[in-house]
C-alpha cells in the first residue's frame, strides 16, 4: 500500500511510503503510484502506515521525530547495509560527512560510495541521509533536492522552520 505522509506541508515534495507485509519498504520523495497488481494492504500494513504518518507528522509542528517502525531490510545488503546501520547512529540535529560515515561503516576512504548509498536510501526521513554532508561544505545532494535537505537540517536544529514552498508554474 502507498500512503502520503503528512510531513513537509506545503513543500515541493510530498513523501509517499510503500508499506507491505507490515514493514516500510521505501519512502519516495518524488512520488510513486500504485500498480494494479499490488496486493491488498493488510491490517498490519495499515497500522504501520498510520504509525509512520503520525510520527512524521510531528515534523511540521517542530517536534523531534523518532521513527521506530519496522523497515524491510531484505533488499539491502553488504556495504549499503553497513552504511545504513551506521547512519542510524547519527541522531536528530547532528550531521556527519560522507567520509566520516564511511569510516563508521568500516570502509575508510569510501566517501563517494557512501554518497551512492545515500542517493539510494530506501527510507529517507526515517534514516536521516539528509544529515550526511560533503567535507568541503554545503549541503550536497539529496533525493528531495538541496532546498529540502537544507530545510530538514535547519528544522532539526531550530524546530520551527516553515517547510519550503512549492514553486509556482507561472
């Protein structure tokens, strides 16, 4: 099942979570649609989707967000799994460089590869890949774009930042 997440109201990006077998499979920051052959959601899928929505909904009200929903780790292995598990240790409001995260994952010198893992993170917002920054400064890239990444970092530090607004097409 896919569910829009009530976070970043008014933002250019509306996060959508895919929940299956009672686990969060992925969170998409660029939109995704259900296909006709998706299995019907179970009660557990609905419970997990509701818990995820509730926890992430606190972000817009400036509250610290601790998301403790089950994640579907089955599609993640090897280096990516080590990096994402190391990322779990980077707490709300903290930042780390790609190189530092590579070191924590047991692969010093693999900063570029860590960047690739961050680009493919199936659970942005839950596993805070927005907290990983380039060593040379700036915010770097992000699945939802650099403006959203900068907003997420600022919101975690101050707790009262309005979400970045959607661009008008005019």
